[in-house]
C-alpha cells in the first residue's frame, strides 16, 4: 500500500472533518469527543483545531486520508516535558497495512526534539492497538476504571507512555 504521512493544514479541513467524524461515529468507546458534538463544530472551529494541534494524516495517492493521529503538548512550565498522542484512527480498509505503525512512528519522530515522553490513552479492550503501542515501545502505567460511559456501559482506559530519553525496554 502506498501512502505518505504529512501534517494536515487548514486546506485539509473538509477531509479531516470527514475522517474524524467517521472515527467518532464508528468507535464512540475510543474517544472522549462524541460524533454529535464534533458534527456541530463550525468550519472555523475545525480549522482552529488544525492550527492548534499537530495533526498528521496518512495520505493516499488519490489524495484521500486513510488515517490520522495528533500530537499536543501543554505549555505549562511543569508539563513541557510531556506530550500526548490523541485522535488515533485508521479506516478499517487500511488496518493491517502498516499505516497505523507509520503514523505512530511519524508522530514519535516529530516529538523527539519537543518532549522526552509521549502519553496516550487507549480503550482497554482495543487489543490490536495495545499490541501495536507495546511493539513501538509504549508501556502501560495504569488503568482508569470507568473512564467513559458509552451506550449503557462503562469503558476503562489504559494509560501508556513511551520515554524518548531511554532505550525501549528500559522505560522505568
């Protein structure tokens, strides 16, 4: 499968809106945001998200976006060493192609000169994602029970971290 990964900008607002809405609608247990809430965002708010967050897209030869993830870092003096990987989603037809791995690796490379550790939260039942993150050097450091309440059930979330200033396997 051929694709390239690049940072999305305001010109990608319509494509980003479409894939983000798809992610939220198809996997409500995996995200804090809801499809209904995101659908109500104005075009200006979506463009502001693309300017505020560093959002990467896996862009296919036809220009469509097969997957996304985003990086952000708090600017607070005491938290500047930590970054977060959020909004991870790959369309079902591109899962198992290496796209997810490439998106995560791209984000990690981007973050290397900005933070010394990357955090993420992942639905505790999303075993394929957890396995991928573990292969890429992330380790679980806790589980937030009942993190979300979705469709009549509680959703636990694993908290994971990758330390960029330590060798994989030597994360403590």
